C-alpha cells in the first residue's frame, strides 16, 4: 500500500542529478501505488524570491494569458513557468500571500500545490513514470526531495488526493498507512485556524506538523508529537526548506529502509528503490526503528 522515496543530498555535486535519481526511485515503487504519483523538489532559493506552484485540471483555459494577467495583478513583471498541468510563479518573498490571493481571483479553477522559497510540488493521476515524464522531473536539480506512489484506500483517485501534501511554507509530507483519528484531529486544527482542501488523512498529518512548527517546534519536535497525538499505522517522510525527516508509528508494520553515505541520506519503502544510487553498495543501510524520529537539517 503506497510507496515512498526520499533523498537528502550532502554533496552539492549531486544536486543537478536530484530529479533523475528521485524519478528512478519513484518508478521502481510503481507496483506499490499505480493510481497517482507526486514529487516535491527543493531547489536552491533565490535571494528575495519565493515560488507558488499551482495546478489546473484545464491548463489551456487557466494558463492562457496567465503571465500578463498575473504580472498586472502583482504590479510588475513576474516569472511564470508552465509545466504541463502545473505552473510555477516566482514572486518577491513579501508578496507570496498576495500572489496566492491573486491566483484565487484570476484563476479560481487553479489549485495551489506548494508555496515557499525552495519547494515545487508536481503531482497527477497516473503511473509514476508518466507523471514524472509530464513534468520532466528528471531534469530538475535541487538539494533534497520526496516522492510518493499512491494506492488509494480512503478517498478517490484524484490529483487533490495524491501526495505530497503541503500545508505550510516550504513544508510537505508523504505517508504510507492510515490514521484512525484524522477526523477529530482535523476538527481541532480547524478550530486553530488551519484550512483543508480534501478529506484525506495525509493532509491532516501535514497540517498537524505545520501547526506544531508554526508554534515554535522544530522539525524533530513536531515529528515526535505525531507519536502521541496521531493514532494509526503510519510511515511519514517530511520535507522542510532545510530539512528531511522520517518517523514510523510504534508498531511500525509498514515497510521502510534507509541508507546513508557521505554524499546523501536516502529513504525507500523497499530497498530496491535505492539500488541505483551512487555508492549504495558501501552505504550504511538500516530499517528505521519504531517510534523513533530521524531528521537531517542543513
């Protein structure tokens, strides 16, 4: 049930290959989740700039004339890069929320996939190899990223239901498993001001972490809280602007394996996801312990 991959690069020389390596890892997990797929790529931030990645079910309608319309709304020329059903909008950091509001007004059919200085999320229904090819993920560079192949169990097969889920700036999460108390946690978070786009339990987990971190917790502390506040069987892989983390529930019945070298830290639901990584034969390979948080930050 679902496949997860993750890669956190220590060696800058590998950054141009991040998208290619993640694509290979994701495609290897196809038989664990052929319904839909998605990848979050963290690129090197550009000083003073942030990115909004949006998705449209009708890109011919929503992306036609988007660059001039969006530039006019933002009061100056801004960058718009269209990638199939997604578009990456680059704006000054201080105008990120204004950009989100402008998209809601200008293109109400478009949905925000991610926002932040480094993150870009691309996800769609379909086989992982096809989804990755649509967005040319293999050509993307970056510092770290996570991916997911989905086998839907609790909601419909839709783009909105695909992972990763992003509920905070430069934050995202992918999940293998199911949460039994997601409805009650969603109600608590809604009262605290969090908003939700789907009924998916994974979005609740992402929002839970975003809420904790917005109140001062670091990535490790927020992930520790999942072990006491979220019920169910889960493996979470989490990304932030400068970090990458993994946690499994106390029973840890969902498979997971990690590998670390001087060049990278990698995660796969199964070891075969990592067999083509450089120097994997000399990596330290282990199964993450139950109820244990692992995270790396720059």
